[in-house]
């Protein structure tokens, strides 16, 4: 979101404000008429318009009230402010602008072409495996499949939690109730995944994976943080593993057969040492 001086660093705040004020004056009358309504003399008005002077707080307030604008006219070109106002009034103020504001104008998402240089390892597009302890049952571990891909030039992820264990086929419910989607974001030593679910209640979460861990483990290790209104026994911060697999029908089907909820004795030992070691207090 363009509210920061950095975007207009090549021009002083005085000149931005002077230009905005000149445009506003042209809409209501002559500069002399506006000066009279603001109760300032023409010399002072010209100095403001030319960027040689800057109004005091009381004068700035009167200018904002006269033209029905806010104090951002000090920092942003008038056309940008009006474009943003129009989008907000029509309900199309984009998420992209909000994210630009939240991230100080930086694009922290990972594009389809840049993730290898940033994270040191590129997760191949396709289906891979995630292992983690259960958020709600300390005695269980969960294995699920996720799919990495591209949308709009950004790398995204989509996955489905397995049905709660134990459950019968007729109790499983719609697939959408177990779906989650996310976008890959940059990190200094790996990458993160900002994700959400839709049904039955929205859940937000963040995963972080260290790509450096692939060398020693053969899989990526990290942490997951989930934000939801769970029970008092629920856990919100857990170790997590991402296991890339070969994109062949045989390997994908083999991984799919091994998804679900598992007791400790059923978890492969190479995963268990990390999942248990990192989950201890």
C-alpha cells in the first residue's frame, strides 16, 4: 500500500503537498479565492504551492476540511489517494495493497522462478508428504499429502487433512471441510507457508521449513503454528517434517496409502526422533 515516503523519495514532502493543493484549488475556484477561504494571504499561499513553505497543523486541518481529504496529501500524490478511496468505496480494495502495507512494500511471496535462489532448495511441483504430531491428541501423529504448484506467478500449496481417527466412511463428511491452502513466503534460511482452511471454521496457520536440514536428514524439518479456538488440551506449536517424494505414480500412491493418524509405534523411526525431540518442553 503506497502510504510511505519511500515511494516518493525523489521529491520532497513540501513539493508533493504543494502539487496536491494546486490540483485541489483548481476544482473549487482560483488560488486567490481558496486563500481567502483559508484566511491566509496570497504570498503565503504561493509559498506553500511552490514547496517553499509548509502549513502549520491548524492550517493543514483547515485545508483537509475544506477539500474533504485527509493528511495523507502530505505524502501521497492526490491521484493515488483518490484511486484508493474509490476502491474502498466500491469494495474492491485489493488484498495485494493490504499486503504491501503490512510488509512495508516488500513482496515476500515466492515466485515460481525464484524459490531456489532464496531458500537454497526448490521443492519440486507436485505431491509431497507432511508429518507432524496431532494438534489435539498428544498420543497421535498425522501424515498427509500436499501439492506444490503455481498460481498467478506465485508458488502455492494445497492439502487435505485425513479424517479424524477413528471414523467410518459415512462419518467423514465433505472433502472441503478438511482442505487447506497456502502461499509460500520468503525466509532467511528456508521458506514459510502461510495457510488457511475454510470449513467448518476458518483456521489460520504458519509453517516454517529449513532447507538446510535436507542434507543431514533427507527431509526438511521445521515448525508449525496454528491459530484456532481449540480445547485446553490442544497444542498450537509443533515440529513438522516435509518429505519430498519422486513424482511417479508408484511413489505417490504408496505415500497416499500411508496417510492418516498413527500411534508412535507406527511412525517411521527417521521421522520420530525429530518429531518427538522437538516437541519436548
